[in-house]
């Protein structure tokens, strides 16, 4: 069987799959993989093996395993290092939980998670590099040290960050295998036809605007995406919903709800910053504009996160309060609707 390769990017990790060529001589798996994956050292591969992230014929192997012709080799790796200078910055961060292996952060809206074009400072990673400046992982030159998932700049809520290579590999595998549970609270325009449901549809880059995503229902482009939701409160004009992510595509909730014509409240990039439901009366118009002023971003918060501890294996469940801007807007809608009643 000829050698095959599959490279998938989901969240902040990569998955590679190889079927070993019939003519391959016996060779240590760390050497075999380091010669095939660009910009990846044998140390990174050995760390992945020690965390159980290298499988041969669906069974985990140690770094000294010798590949044989016909073996199916799979590896999950955190994203590789990038050449960019990162500056540690003494910025406030809200850490909800911390031990020697991981932390859980409640990110404020408006903070970018990791440096990228146009945002090389002021990010969560800059803050973590200051906070953990004595830890090897945060002085390693990685562009996104410790990150295994992310949320948008103007989305608030929970993120888990690894503090060492072992935890990073173990957490990456959980996100890849979808054994974590992430739940978001959002405000959307209108009320879905079903109070509970599932939105499916491949998500990929918008064909006209590469900065945003779009749904490809025929699966012709993008990657599969699944969002489960239930309505928590129905205000007629808007709804408060809980979403559970089965996949973790970029802008998944925002793109999926825009696709079913219930965009997130005040989501400028996906059409939610217009008055989409309600009357034309000046009083209502001013009420909505006041809500937009109170909540100058998309109404989305990563509220809960469940995962297995990367060392002990114990299931951990984290919950966060809704940020003040979202709670104030929910209260205003609740009062507005009850007043009309």
C-alpha cells in the first residue's frame, strides 16, 4: 500500500495519518514522524507519544516503537512554533482555576486570545507569558503556548490553557476526540421554530470576505460543523439560548445562527447589528439602540467547560457568570416585554 497522509486542522492542534510504505525498513517512530512533519522536532513527537497521542493500528505506542510496512500511524500535535517575537505584558487576567498543569481563564470581551496580524500585543497570550514567565512552555518561542482552543475577540468566557507539554498534549487530544463539553449562552434575533434543535452545515471561509465564515449546506467546501441549541428565554423579538458545540469551527455559533436567519444580537460581521424584529416605532428603535450601546459586541459568552484533568483524569466542570453587558441587556428585554404585556 502506498504511503498516504491526512492533515487536518481543528482548533489549535493538528492530526496526521500515515500508512507506512511496503518498502519501509524498521525505524523508530519518533524518527519516522520527525522526517515527515515539517518544523517538528523529535522532542515534540516524543512528548506526544508519552502523552498517548501517537497510535499505531489504533493502539498507543512509546517513542521507541519501530514502524513496520503496512502500519497505520496517527498523531495529534499542538500547533507548531512560529517565527514571531512575543512580548510578555503585565495585563490583568481573570483566572478561575489553577494547578501545576493547567489554568482556566474567564476572558473579558475585547481581548484577543493570541497574537496575529494586526494584534501583536495586548492579547491573552502576552498576558500569560508574563504571568508564567518562569515556566519553560511560556518561554519556548511558541506562538500560542498552552492553547488548545480559542474564542473570538468580542466573545467572553472560559478558556483552558496548559502549563506544560504533557498537559498540552493530553488536552489537545480531548478537544480532537470531542470528549470535552462546551456550552455557550447567546442572545439571538427572533425565536427559532423549534425550542430545541441542531444546526448542521459545513463551515468555511466566506467566498467574498475571507475575514468571516459561511455555511456550505451541500458540503462542497469547509468542514463539518454541528451546533445543538435550546431556548432559555423567549422575548418574541429576541431569544436567549444555550448552545452546545459538537465541533469547534471558527465562528461556528455566529455563522450557524446567521445561516438560519437568527443572527446573534449586535453581531456586526454576521448581520445582527440591524433591527431585524419588532415595530417601526421610534420608542422601540431607541430601546434597541440603547441595548446596542450597552452591549457593543456580539452577544455570546462561553459559559461552561467540562473536561478531564490532563494528569489525574478526574472530570472537571467549570461555570462562569454572564458578563455584566449581556446580563443588563437580557434584563432590559425582560422588562420591556413584561411592560408591554
